C-alpha cells in the first residue's frame, strides 16, 4: 500500500481525479477524518469535506505510475 495527501477543492479537479483512478484495477481509497470512500466514486468523493487535504491509499505493490499521476493533485 502507498499513500499520498491530495487536495480536490474544485469540481473539475474531482472529475480529473476520478478519470485517473478509473484506469487502475486495484483498490484505491480516500480517507478524510473517520470517513473512507472509494476513490473511483465521484458521489463518494463529494460526500467528503473537500476543503481539507485528503489521503489517497492505493492497495497495490505496483502503483508507482498512479502515484506519479496523482502528484498534480498533491496538497
């Protein structure tokens, strides 16, 4: 598992983020406080408090490409 802190303060960034995560077959979760949602679910993401940084957790040993693509969302 690898994790990164990101910021998704605008709706357009949420859409871009979901488009990136849907390219990967492994589980990717977003954690904000005590809430955890599927990173591939746009509705789940909008249920979080997007005014604060969110932690992305990718559950794969081969997720370096994903982490590189998520750097543009880093908080």
